[in-house]
C-alpha cells in the first residue's frame, strides 16, 4: 500500500483567480525518500499544506495510510497529523521559551502512538529525545536551555529531533538544512537519513540544494508535475 496517494487533485486558495495545484497523480511509498523542488511560487508549500490536511483540495483524492484526511473531523485530523507526521518547518516553529528537551518531547504529548514508540526505543520519551539530539550532534549541555538561546543551526537540529521523535510514518521537511553551511549540511543530512531509515519513515523534503539529491530515490520537479503552473506559463 502507498503511504500517500494523490489523484486528480485541484486546489485553489480562497479568493485566488488561478489554481495553485493541478496534479494528476502522485504516490509516495513506505520508506521512500522524495526530493521536491522548483522555483518560488510553483506550489511547494501549498502541496505540503495539502498533504498534511491543513487545506483540502476542491476536487480529487488524497489518502495517507489509506485514510482520506478531508473526511475526518477537524479534531481527528489534528490527531492523525500528530500521530503520523513529523514536520520540520522552514522557520522551525519551536516554542522559544521552552527548553530544547521540552520542545522535542512536546511532539509526544499529543500522541500516544509516538509516545509508545519513543519508549520502546529508549525506555522513556526524555531518553529518546536525548538520543536523537545527540545523534543530530546538538551539544549535550544545551538540552535544558531555552531554544531562543541557541544558534539558528542548533535550532534546526532541535526542529529535526522534534519531527523524528516517536518515528512518525511520514517526515516532511521544508528546507531543513538552510541554516547550515555546506560541510555541515551533508553531514546533517546523513545523520537525519540514518534516523529516518531506522524508523522506517518516508521523507518528503523541499530543498534548493541539488547536492543533496543523491540521498533520494525519487525527485519531483514540481512545475513538471503541477499543470496549474504550466497553464500559468502559457
Ligand atoms: P517558500 O519559500 O516556503 O515558498 P513563501 O514566501 O512562498 O515561502 O511563503 C511563505 C508562507 O506564506 C507560506 O506559508 C505560504 O503558504 C504563505 N503564502 C505564500 N503566498 C501567499 C499569498 N499570496 N497569500 C497568503 N499567504 C501566502
Ligand atoms: P512555493 O512554496 O513553491 O514557493 P507556494 O505554494 O507558496 O509556492 O505558492 C503557490 C501559489 O499559491 C502562489 O501563487 C502563492 O501566491 C499562492 N499561495 C501560497 N500560499 C497561499 C495562501 N496561504 N493564501 C493564498 N495564496 C497562497
């Protein structure tokens, strides 16, 4: 079974005069790593919002783990997202006054399944958070610091650990290496992928960094997939 499947999707933002997305078909398998790229405005953020169920398509079918997110109540959709998707936001969306550890463990507080998986892996949720942060090379002495005292590169590592904890089936990462220099970028990517592979998660990553492409099984040039963009060009 596909982890994620989209067919005949059409999506337009409220009050917009053109569709932002028209996609005939897109499938992501379990354990698959997908590199999503294309110029600004081609619909990358919109597609991610659609996949996580923040917005619903006007027509077409979108299923994750066999479940149509649009058919769930908003509370059930929130729960589904908390259980099955880890999201690394471009702007991190960390809670600035909470500690590193609190930010990472928070992802489990809303999800019994992720809590159970974290405990299975490391004994406690906090231990699993420490393991991930250590794995992603965040200096251990920072673990109780408020995240707003960390450098941007360090915050990026915290955001990744928060997405990974409890091994959600799908990790979505929007430019997750943007705050890192070239050398750290490759290293961080390798560490991230080791964890993702171990967890058995799929990854959809938006990036402009084509050097990272080698780590992916599938690359999607969104303007080629998205007919709305092609129509906009002619
Ligand atoms: P990115 O580089 O990630 O594509 P953008 O600058 O395009 O960033 O968008 C940043 C945020 O603003 C995204 O969450 C996107 O959904 C939102 N956004 C983009 N265009 C519009 C718009 N025309 N109206 C409202 N929100 C928008
Ligand atoms: P990308 O992430 O590839 O830069 P976006 O998904 O942000 O592209 O944008 C695709 C189109 O949708 C653009 O025309 C953008 O202005 C529009 N858009 C994006 N987010 C919003 C939003 N929240 N509200 C209205 N329009 C949006």
